[in-house]
C-alpha cells in the first residue's frame, strides 16, 4: 500500500458508489519471509476520495 506510484494498487472497481481497492496482506514480515498472503483487504473509498465508506478483511489461506 505504501509503495512507489507505479506499483501501488489500482482500483478493482470504479462506479457511482466509489473506488474499490483490493490488496493482499499477512502477518508482520510475510513479504520479506517469502510467505504467501493470508488476508485480502478490501476498501471502498467515497467518490469524492475524501472518506472510507467500507472496509473488510477476508481470510484467503488455502484449505483454511
């Protein structure tokens, strides 16, 4: 989420309800340790870009 502009997440959905972003996550250090992501965060930003409308975090572990 805090990467350089060319690698930052792009909206997965953009319509009248706002901008939806999805990005992977995991326990501290998961990327450095080469572990697969365990959570997908989904954030819906207002059309104005000034507030978060909704957020959720889904467990994406295989076989969990």
